[in-house]
C-alpha cells in the first residue's frame, strides 16, 4: 500500500520543509495523487524543488498551492511541472503574488499542456 493523498495545509512548511518533502516525493515509489500545500509560506525556490521532485511523477493528479508567496519568478518551474508530470490534471495557484502578466503566462502554460487546468 502507498499513500495517495497528503494534506499539509496551514503548516508553515516554508523552504526547509518543502526541501525535505521534495526529497521524499522523488522516485518511482511515490504514488501521491493529491498533494495539498495551501498556506504554507512557500516561496519561488519551493516551486523549483517541487518541480524537480514531481516532474516525472506518474501518479500526481492534483497539486494545491493556494495562498502562498509565489511570484512570476516561479512560473518557469510551474511550466516544467505542467509539461513534465504527464499525470497532472489540476494545479491550484489561487491567491499567490503573480502579476497580471504572470497570470496570463500561466494561462498560456495551460494551453500548451492541454491536459492540465491551472487555477490562478
């Protein structure tokens, strides 16, 4: 048996916590399908860590990153994640710190990776 859903919302994981979590999420043994990390004080570097850990994951369907501190600098990491993680269907990024241009760019990512719906 394997863990399929992990909700760590409202835990103030921050950068150190996501680095440790990302290490655990790497590899074929990780079968997480839904990962919730809302309101954890996550920053742009956390997007890089998550993208590196999850880009080749074959199971993840939903990633929830609402109410964190992501800015336009994290968009390339989310682009890599949306195109690399073939199972990903939903990426929630509500109430972060994206500019209007950044939101438009994320919508473009959604158009490129047709199977992924990005909520900004």
